[in-house]
C-alpha cells in the first residue's frame, strides 16, 4: 500500500464557540493530486493552516510528511512547499533573486542554489527575464515561477491555495501540466480551487461543507454518487445544503 | 440606442512602455448585460476606469449615456455605479455607515432607493453594525454592490465582482444581476471565468489590450467552429505528453478529465485512435464535440499570438 503523506483523524479547530473545522478525517497518499474544495467560509483555509504548521488544532490528530502538527510544526514547515495567488513572490526582487531567496530560506546550500537556479531559469525559458523584477512580468509567468520556487527544495508535499485565479485559459492549463509533472516525480499536491473543471484534474477530491468533509472520492466516483454530469453539479448539490453563512 | 460607446480607445502606462488598451471600440446597448471576458492584465480595469472618468485615455473617445468621459466627467459620476475589483469601501465604517455615506454623497437617502438594494441588503443587514474591514469576502461583495446601487445609477460597472468567490455564491450573484437588468439598469461586468459568459447578453473577449471577438456567446462559438475531439485513455499522464508531442495536432489542452484536441480540418477521429494505439495506449476514447467558450478563447489566443 502507498503510504500517506497527510493523515488526519477527527481534526477539529474551534474559535470560541465557532467550530471552523469539525472532526475531519482523511489521508492523502504519496504522489497524489488531492483537491480540497468547499464554499467560502467552509473551513478550508483553517484546515490548510493547521496542515502547514501555522495553527494548532483544538483536538484530533494530524501529521504531515510524518511530522505531528502539535509537536513538530517547525519540521512540517521545512518539509512542505506553499503557494497561493495572494502571496507568491517578492515583486521588487528579480526572478533570480526570488529563486535564491526562497531556496536559501529552505536551506539549500550555495552550490545547490547556483545549480538549481540555472536549471530552473533554463527550464522555464526565462533567460531573457532572469534579472528583471518579478513585478514587471505577466501574472501567468509569476504563477509558474512561484510554483517552481515552492517545489525547489523537493518537498514531500506542496500546498497550493487557489493557484490559478485570474490567469488565462492556456496558462491555467500549462500550470496544471506542471502540477502533473511534479506529482509524476513523487511530490504530493494538495490544491484548492474555485474552478470546477480543475477539480476533475485531481486524483481525488474532498468537498467541505460547514466545517466537515461532506464527500471524498475520485471525480468520477463523486459524479456517480451524486448522479451528476460534472463536478460543478456535485459541488452545487453539496454546497447548497450549507447552513452556515460566511 | 447605445448607453456606452467606446471609439478607438488607447491607453499606455509608464511613458508609453506598457500598452494597456490598443485601439478598443465597442458599444453597449441600453438595458444590456454586457460582459468583458478576459484574464488578468487584459486591460479590463483600465477600460472601467476610463468609462467611470477616473482615468483619461491617451487617444480615442468614449461616451456614457451620451456624455463624454473627459468633458462631462461630473455629470457621468452622478449616473454611474462602480464596483472596483479591489474592495474600496471604508474599512473602519460599519456596513450601515458605509451605505449612508454613499447615499449622502449622491444627495439621496437609503430609504429613497431601498427597493433597489433590498434583496441584497437583507442578507447583510443582521451584521449592519460590523465594520466593513471585518467582513468576509462574500459580504464585502454584497455591501459594495449595495453602495454602487444606492443612487439608482443608469449604468452599473462591475469589475470582476466574482473573482475568488465559490461557484454557489457566483451563481447567486449573477441571479442578482439578472434582476437588476430587469429593472432597466445597463450593466457592464468583467470576469476571468469563461463559464460566466453564458450569463451575458453579449460579450467581448479581451486579451492583452485588444478585443478578440465581440458578439453573443453562441455567435462567437459558431463563427469559430473547429475540428474538436474529447480524448481520454487509461494513462492520462502519457496521453497528455504524447498528444503534446504530435506536430500534426493543432492543439491539445486538458479539460476536466479529458483532453480537448483540435485537428486540422480534414482529419477524422480515426486519426487520433490510431495514433494513440500506435503509442501503446489502452482504454482509448475519442468523440467529436462542439467547442465551449473556453475552447474558442484558446483558439483565438493562439491565432493572435
């Protein structure tokens, strides 16, 4: 059996009386692309912050890359990659500086940094742009660089929080090609998105409603279970039942 | 009759270095729900800022309700509602205070135009004493729409109102726009979500400052018919790579679980099944399909590269 990279059991987080994440239990396997969906306010961000070692749960168990979220959250941070649309790169550093900065933070040696930076710039076809400020590049390029930077230290798992918001349909698909490649190389991908067609690119998908996981299966399994034509329909059926506002 | 008229608008930034809008022309009819569909950086926000008199174009002219966006800016500001892409209400005022403020600025009262916002406002009214800065994304969006509507504008400009919003809330938002349209308000709305094109009367597809196409959704799709197939096989990773490497194929992009493959006009589905069999694929499925708006947008992007 493939081993789990993320494991949660009854994971719960309360803020006062409010149960943001309500006893969620799931496993993500090595090399899997796992889609983490839910309406705004369903509890996705809270769950993701716990799994990234940024927030302590109230109760339940969780481990990421073999490290416990209560006791070893600093180790978790070293062994994951993270990228979101809101924060990805420093706009007033160049492409090369960003790669070296993030690589340095993740503990790559000078030699590794030099080599990896050169390889990455070559692979992204950015020789012309390597010394330009990131702020001057189109959004689609930034997203591709940000993803490459997030996996530069070969983390066990990379967390992507709405990585493709606002980018054009071609870039969005090229971005997913990069995700597939990373998964193929054994990196586990944990991704949130509001594009339901992207949910279909995932190996398995969970849908959160009101703090709980309301459904979890392969996209085709979910469509069968909810007798739906598309993931969009599955999502609507589940999220319409939500009691809690945002 | 046209409510918005844009003629050969050009806008550059950074001393002409960055071309945001490149000779853009279009008209929006009175009472129409008009969509500007395109990714970040397409020029949508520049266009909105010109039409709401917040930015002056380098060249070209534009009218809103028969008024010139440069000469008649004060008059235009009275009759348009604008919801910017970035949340721009007062974060340290409450929901109720923000709404009252905007009503007062436009010499009206909340009571006078309550009928316009009622349906939206009742959803956030329970929190009316909460500071705007403390609201969730969906609630901010509803408050911003109320503030843009409170002076009963003739034209409503909504810049990416649904970005980052989940599919259920997005559908509800578009339902609200339908009802505002029924009241006779002309609406210009931008979105990066291609599927929302079907909610507009007419759309302009915009990319890198240029309008690629402008018409009803159906007309645009029909005009750009393509020899398109949905393809699937057991090993999807290899399928993707094999399709990308085949130089006979015009384009291949992932769409959900399948790959959408465009072939040259005279090719048939047999070509694909034989090619994939030769590559050792199993579980091959090939079927001819009609393009969606996203397929069409991709085709137009490739043609304009």
